[in-house]
């Protein structure tokens, strides 16, 4: 795995972290779109739909600490560097006394050179094309299925 931000022992001592915590991060789009289906009509006659829903969605950013099961989720309107920075800032404010190692995928969003990362956060990138290594990816897929079926 590749580490984006290197931290020296002296820097770690300056942080005065109470503990080092390991988190897994991912984002997913949750939304609503028109349900497509089939309708029997005569040849050449286009069926008339009663409802045409707008495609509305939001982005769910999430962190899970596998060791404790603790999580931190937040909704945003976009998947971009600005929202990611705000998300990391909110996360760092919630746990200011700990040093956080966050495992993420190699998406361009996570590797933006102009993204500011809080001092108590270190990125740890998983190998390319390996979502099976990130436990939160499985959690998000399961939760999206529950939302789709109306179980949440």
C-alpha cells in the first residue's frame, strides 16, 4: 500500500496523539431514479408512463474503524475535493486527540494535490482495483440494497 503523507517520529510527538486509529473510507451515491419496466402494447404503440421521477441523489461519505465498529458518515451534494476536505475537517474535529490512518482507494479525488489534509490524518492507499480489501465497500453495498428494498 502507498502512503501519501509521510510523518516523522518528531511530528508524531508534536501531535501528542492519545492513540493511533485505523479507519477504512469510501463514498457512494444514493438516490432515486425512474424504475424502468416493460408494458405490453400493440406493435408500434409507445406505452405511456404515469410517473417520470427526477433523478435525485446525494453522496454518502463514510469511515469505519474495523477494530471497534465505530463509524462516521456524512451526506454531501457532490463528490469532489471541496466536499472531501470538509468531510475530513469534520472528522478531524470529532476526534482531535487521535492520529488517524485512513485506508482509501486510488480514486483521483483522494490523490488531488491541492487537497488539504488535517494534521492528525494520514492516507494509506490500497492497491489498485482491489475493493475487496476495504471493509466499508461491502457495508455500503449491503446498505444500498436495504435502502432499495425499503428496509431502512
